[in-house]
């Protein structure tokens, strides 16, 4: 049976290798991408689709993520806090993890700010930010991470970002649009850059809340 899988894999590889890159798509069909770019005012057509053409769906994606965080809180509500927390203790691992957290945080900021101009966006930026927080969490004391979460009112800002996102999305859905500006400029695309940043804040802070819960009640991520 393994030989059949191996031969099938080789055949698939050969087919991909010698198949033309042409997808057989009529050039007139590619105008749909140009239409999305023109209507949204951003070079990243994916951001234009997510935050304009299917903004109604994106609203509920943000709401679903919020409900998922509430679900984690509900799931762990009756559990006792873990007595043992597993973290990196050797110095090389701590240095590498914090270096990775710094890089991930910078990437997250770049994706949030420039997500409408290049590949990226709010969800990817939020995941990068959550990754940075997770790397810091497994190399620092639980008390420090929790105190920072409380000091910066992360839970409050998470809720505020959701409310602002829904408000801006509602304004867009009724037909009111911000000026698009010059295509390709950092300040362009109307409301899309703002929605990108709000989603990034929401996902990053929501990930922070989930990480704290799992560390507290399970002792690990």
C-alpha cells in the first residue's frame, strides 16, 4: 500500500512540474480583481474583499472570536488554578523566545498598518501579536503578565475595539464611505486601514486573555 501512495505522490509531482503555469482563465475574468481594487481603493484586493465586499461576514467573524474567548472563560470557570506552571528556565531558550517575541510584535504592527497595501491584514497582525504575547508569557512570571494585563486595561480595550469596529462597519454598510485617497499611499483606502488596526487589537488582546486563562488553570499553553 505504501508503494501505491509513493507512486501517486511521484505522479502528482511530475504533473505539477510539467504542467503549464497558465490556468486557462480568460483575461476578461481578471477584471474582477481590478474592480475590487478600484472600488475599495487599496492595492491588496484581499483586504478589499474582506473589509468591503464581504464586510457583513467579517463582522460575525469578529463576533465569533469574541464568543470563543467567552467560551474559554466559561469552560475553565469551575477549574482550580494550576499549582505548577511550565515555563522556559534555561537562559538560551528565554533569549531566543523573547527575540522571537520582538520580531513577531514588529511584524504584527507592520501587518496592521500596511495590511491594505501588501499581503497581511488585521487577522494576521493579531495572530502575530498574540504569538509575541505567548512567547513572553512562557518566559516571564505569571504575576508580571497578569499585572501588565490589568495595568493596561487590556480587557476594556478589547471590548472597545469590537464596538468601534462594529460601528465603523455599520456606517460602511449603510453606504457612507471615507475618502479613499491616493491608491498606494499609507493613508488611503477609506475605512479599511482603521478596520485592519481594530481587528489586530481585538485578536491580539483576545489571545492575551486566553493565554492567561490557560496558564492559570492548566499551567501550560
